C-alpha cells in the first residue's frame, strides 16, 4: 500500500465532508481565538500595572474560558464523529483494518487541529488588535490601550488546544476500536438512550450553587470578598453544569408524566426530542448561562466604576484639597497661610477640616488593643485612628471635658460594648460612644476612632507602639488640613497645580487635589470600562458561537425525523410549533439562570467595588439592569438569526 495512501484518503475525506467539517473547523478557530485573546490580555500593560487583583481576575477568566473551550470542542467533535460513523463503518466492511481507520482519523485530526490552532492564534491577535483600535477610537478615554502579542499566551494556547484535540482524537479512535461495522453504519441513526435523572447530582448542584450564593450574601469585609469571590465563582460554575444536566432532565420527565399536556403533537415531539439529547443540550445551555453571566458582570461592574468616577473622587477626598504634614506644625498658622495663598490666586477658602492624628495598626481583642500582636504578612490588622480633644471640639463645634484617662470612642461596626479600653499597659475609661466626627464615607472609615485628651497622651500611645514594634523613628504625629474653594473648574485646577508645586518644594508634606486626580482617575476607570466592553463582546461572541453550532447540530439531527413527520401528514406549521419548547429552553432558561446568578452575586460584587471606592449602590444596580436589558436584546437577535439556520436545515 502506497505510503501516501492514508494521507491522500484523509485529505479526500475532509474535502468530501466539507459540509460538516466547515462548521467544526470554524468553531475550533473561533474557540482558539477567544482563548488566546483572554490569555493575551494578561500581558496588557494596564492590567499588569494597576493591581494584582485585576491580573488575578483575568487569570480566573482565562481558566473559565479554557474549561468552556474543552467542553465545547468535545461537544462539536461528538456531532462530527456521529455523522461520519456510517462512512467509517463502510471502510471496515470493505476490508480496512481498524488500525488503518485510526491512522486516517489521526491524519485528519492533525490537519484540522494544526490548521485551527495556527489560524485561531492569528485571527485572535488580529481581532484583538482591531477591537482595541476601534474601541480606542470610539471611546477616547485619554489612555491608549494596546493588545499585546506574547509568546507565553501563544504557547499556553497551543498547549491547551493540543491537549483538547488529542482528547477528541482518543475519543474518535475509541469509537472505532470498540464498535463493530454494523454498529458504526447504524450509528448516525442511533438515538441516545433516555438519560436518567440523578437525584444525587441534582442535590449536589443545589449545594454547590447554594454555597456560592451563601458566600456572597454573608461576607461583609471587602478584602474577604476579594479572597472568596473566586471560590464562589468556581462553585457556581460547577453547580450550573450539574443543574442543567440533572435538573433539566428532571423537569422534562415531570412534563412527560403530565399526560394531558404531553400527548399533544407539539409537546410530544419537542419533549421527546429534547429528552433523548438532553446531555448535549444541557452542557450547551450551561455554557451559554456562564458566558451570559460573565458578560453582565464584566460590563456592569466596569460601567459602574467609570460612571461613578466623581463619587470615587469624593470618597477619596471628601474635601477638594488636602495637605498632610509629617512634622509638628501649628495648624492655625498653616491654615492662615493656605487662606492667604488661596486669595492670592483669586479664590477663597469655603470649608475646612484640620486635625492631628495617628493610625494604630493592631488587633482588637475584647477591650484590649494588642499592640505588636498583628502579623502583617498573614492577617489584616484593625485600624484605630487617634485624635486629640482640641481638634475634635473644633470639628463638631462643642466642648467636651475629658481627663487623661478617658477617651471618646467611635466603633464603625458598633460591636464594642466595653466601658474600658486597654492600650499596652494603660487602661482608659470610655466616657461615651460618638458618631464619626470626620467627613468620610463609611467604606473609608477605620475600625475605631479614639479621642484622647491631649497631644501628650497621643504621643505617649505612639511611644508605646513604636517601642513594642521596635520602630526607630522620631515620635511625631501627622497633621491634616482639608479645604474647599470657590471658583470654576479651570480656576481650581490652576490653583491646585500651583499649590502642588509649592508643597513639593517644602519637603515636609504632600498635597492631594480632586482636580489633579480627576484626569488620572477618568483615564484609569476608562481603561476598566474599555476592558469590560472588550470582554463583553468576547463572551457574547462565545454565546453566539454555541447557539449557532447547537442549532446546526440539532437541525441535522432533526431533519430526517421531521421529513418522516411530513410524510405521515405533519405540515410545516406544526413542525415550527414543535420547536417552541426548545426555544424556551434555549433562549429563556440560560438568561433566567444567569440573571439569578447575578442577583445573588450582587452583594459580593458590591463589596469588591468598594475596593475601587464605588459606594453608590443605586448606580451599580441600574448599571446591572441596563446591561441585562441590552444583553437580552442582543441574545434575542442572535437566537432569531440562528433559528433561521435551524429551520433551513430541517425543512
């Protein structure tokens, strides 16, 4: 036998079966491109320099897309091999050995997989470049976003999809090895066995999803939310797959037992057809649900971050300007100098807040502040901000008598119920509980604010903290002056730039201003929105791809059956009616489950957004509502287009 015989036969097979290979190769290229773009984004300079959390989020996204790619390629391959079983069976009847057939399948797989991987990486990079070019032009956020080409992303993509295609090849060879020719010839016409609804699997799915929901609903600390968010996501993803595989079958069997409903032409045909192929349908629906959830979360959160930029600036700086001193200063003299400098620039100071403070980072245990007990590498310490009585009285506008062994206490969590507080070896009486005297959002509030009687008491506590933590620095409390000014935005920006130049020359303090931060924050948050829109488009494309391929595969599976139905007298109108239940499963169910996931994820997402100083819950809520509405419309259009493909095949 000619050594090129199998290669020629494999290439001829690809050409003669182009009707089914074209959708498979297209789906493979698209999946490779989608995964490559997700991994390549981790090399984006914006993502690398902003925060480790952002990089970690994209790593999690790449893992999710990788799992989706594995499942989706296996699904499309099963459709392909099922339609070729008759052809493979004929090879065996004509005398070809199973080893020869396996060799042909291997060559076919090498050609299609290598082509898909190479073209997929190229297409992925070109689409990424094009998308970034268009978004940079359309959005104009003041920051040029680039889509990088990285060897690492390419190698990771090649490695993953080489493994995926090897797995599909192993599955295909197994189908040939363990089947006789007659089984293979009848394989295309052989329907799947009616799947059993596993109560254990159904309960497991509810437990997994419930655990993820419980984490979202019970976590209060934003830093804890960041840690547990990834675990909650993985639990819900796993639970979603199990829910669709087991729960959908359970519901269909319940509908089947409803005899008055089931024994009618439309429900009978639709439910029977879906029930026998529900394992494949369930995985496809679960994939769509997960991608829909990712679209909604990615676009909604980044939109909230960008739209809420002004709120973020206000949270970060409650006053328009703030100067922090690192040495002992007379606050009254400094404020007078600020007022004169402001007037020299044609503006006036309209509101002020100034105080001396020291932040004590420690562990609060009962009524004890355990100085030096916190291991900063392993745990997040409590923050206790110390102020002096004189500054507190000026801020609140009232006189409060306070002795050296007494303190006023603000407890952000309102859980401190003791009459004394112990710092080091000194016991202080809690004279009264107070509200937060400082103008700040609760998300920025320390665990405690403690008012002591004098600067001497404050420095005594500082000395204890420095000694126990072995800090060899001068004992000097920091001081802050915050103020607003009148004038236009342009005047305020000019004033801020001049003030910043003066402060930078002083060397004893630093200056912050909303006007100086505004452009930087809008650019940074615009970058987040840019990435959110890009990911939204990417995941929407993934959902569209699954929907299209699912409709094509179902169309080919249903065509012969519907032709038989037409021959026995079922008209085309009735054929269309038989797809209504499938439309409910295909269109409504993934969207409904995705919205439920998002609703339960809202609390933990809100906590995560606090890390970005997004505190406007109403804004976040309406961003989610807007994105859900927009995605629903897009998803409906996708389904309408792909439904025409389905009807074109079956009719």
